[in-house]
């Protein structure tokens, strides 16, 4: 097809404006399996399909925008983590990435545990039948009511995040006649993001108790004295979207160093360490994530080696992947509303959602890719910015991407790798209704989180 729909539009051969893109891909219709859920493909007409269902059908039945989640892929990724770590370790899915009752049931069935960090997440987990002893409760400011609820429910562990919380949880557990299993979250002075980590001065954050200055050792000392607590281990979470294992190496070294100090001072070996989550996924073809078995092997080797050096028996390891399980399993399906070419710059493609269903681009400058989904096209690539319908110029979904030059209103486009931190961070900005999550599996599709309605909005507005 020709580009006649937008004769004034910038051509890829023009001098391109600044941006986070490289040259246009050779084939705009190709779907890089790194960034798309496993059952995604194109049918003989070029329409994007997932689990054997084409997106035009999904859009018709469920509307747009919608998060389309590949259930088989979710289960496969959960299982891959579970299998990679084997029976000597625990995998806690980080519920904040995306949580719903269906997700809780899948996790339960696949043998994973679950991290929650609020009363709402705890309620969701319990209401979908996750056994309390497989739930870990996190957060830097759990309310007394949340702590009480978690202790009463019998959660497997509470991760203590401050000196005050040590006392608070001990007190609440004791008043309920219980002894709560706890881990102590420490900050090891490592902060990792994507390909790099920095190993100085990262105690300057709200989470955890710094290892520096003996504060973590003092926290353990205090916790060990309290009857309401059973200290089972040390917790460290160093960042997110990490590809480089060297940050975990330094973290494990420092956590094991603390275990050794604890053994030397108190004569006990804490039985568990948790190395957190943060493993990266591919948002674009430039990202190269590792497979769960490689991560499991690397982490297990690091901990084993460090413990041998410290002459400690190897503790039970746990990890907390969120994004790495759910992120790649979903894409957001949008309908194109307007296509606005800006001469010499780029073409603005407006969709029927935006920062209310994906805040990550605005919040973190996150990178995404995008594809024309309702058809294929042989038109020339056109440099685009996919934007939403909100009243903010920062309302950007995909900052820089190439789409076919014949893109037109009414086309469906899909943004892959939106399973994590998109629906869970969604808002009602501009009173836009939050999209549904549609799970597709084996040729069937069903809503697992329904679309918000104006009635939902008005129900909260009681003035
Ligand atoms: C956010 C978080 C995770 C999960 O991070 P991902 O990047 O989604 O893997 C795990 N543990 C803790 C403590 C977290 O705060």
C-alpha cells in the first residue's frame, strides 16, 4: 500500500528527530518472540492472534482498550520458575505486578507462593484460596490493622522493614497469643537497574534497614529478643528490570556476611534468605533477559559458594519475581483514534487509553514496542509516538516506534509486555474507565477483571 493517507508525514528516510530508536525494523509485521506472549502470531490474513483467537474478534467482544493475557504463557512462566528453583527454594510471585483472583488460583495450582504488600492484596489472595502460610507480607508502612489481619490469617512470613515495625509486629503477635515468622529486610548498599548496578550509598531510600553502621545486626539482635517473633531469615531486594547478575552477587555476599555475624554473635544459623525480585524482561528487541533456569543456577551457586566460604550451611533461598512472570504474558489492545503527522518530527498516533492504563512511560521513561494488530501492511515505516487521550502532553504510551505509513483511524494496535505494572498501576485520570483483563487460553477468552463502568465511578462519588 502507498503512504497516501498521510502525504505530509515524516518519512523514515528523512533526518530523524532525537529519540530512543534505532533504524526501522526490516519487517514491521514480524513479531519478535522475545517481547510477545508465547501464543501470539498472525493468521493468514495478517491479523494478530493469541491462543488461536484474532484480536478483531477480541476487540468486538470485549472492547478496547483491553489487556489481553495469555494464560498458557503465564502458567508456563510460573512453572518454569518453580521448576528452575526446585524443592530447595521457594518462588514468591510479587502480587503488586498484577494481582487478581484468577492469577492467585493459577499460582496456587502451579506451586508458587505469593508476596502481598497491602490489606487489599492480602484480601485478594485469601479470597481466591491461597493458603495463608504461602503468603509473605511486605511493605515499608504496614498499618497496625494490616499487621493484625496478616497475623490472624497466619501468613507464612512478615518482612520487617523498620525498627518500629519489629516492635509493632512482635506486640500484635504476642497480644494474639502467636509467634509470627518474620524476615528482616536489609539494604545491602547495592542498587541495580537494568544493565548496571551501583554499590555505594544506596541506603538512601525508604525500604529496609541498612547493613551499614551495624543497623541490620542491631535489628536482628532486637528481634531475637522478642517472644512474638520467630526470625527465619534475611531479605534483600536490590531493584528492578535487572539483567546483570553481579548486583545479586554483591547482595548475596553481604547477606551471607550478616548471617555469619549472627552465627558468631548469637550461635544460631538463620534458615532462610530471600534475594527479592527484579529480574528483567524484554520490552523491546534490544533487551536480552535470562531464562529462569540460568537465574536459578547463578543465584544458587552464589549463595552456596558464599556460605561455604563462611562455613555456614546453605539456607533455603527464596526469590520474588513479579514482572518476569506476568510482564511478557499480556499486551494492550488499543484502537487508533487520530493520526497526526508533524512535518519533520514524527506522527502522533492517539489511542483510546493512555497514561491511565500504562503510566510506566510517563513515570519511568519506560520503553515499549508496538505493532499494527488488525492487519498486516507493506507500507513504508513511519516514525510514531503512540499517545493517549488524557489532558497531559506527557501522556505517552510508546515514545518512539515505527508503524506502517498507512496506519489509519480504526486500526487496532497492540503494545506488548504490558502484563506487569500496567493494570496494577492504572488510574481513573480524566474519569477514564480502567480496561478489563481478558485471559485467553486454548481458543477461549474470558474476562478476569472486568472493565470499569461509569456506574462504578459514580458509586464512589457520594457527595
Ligand atoms: C517490586 C518487588 C518485587 C518484584 O519486582 P519485579 O521487578 O516485578 O520482579 C519483589 N520483591 C520486592 C520486595 C519488591 O518490592
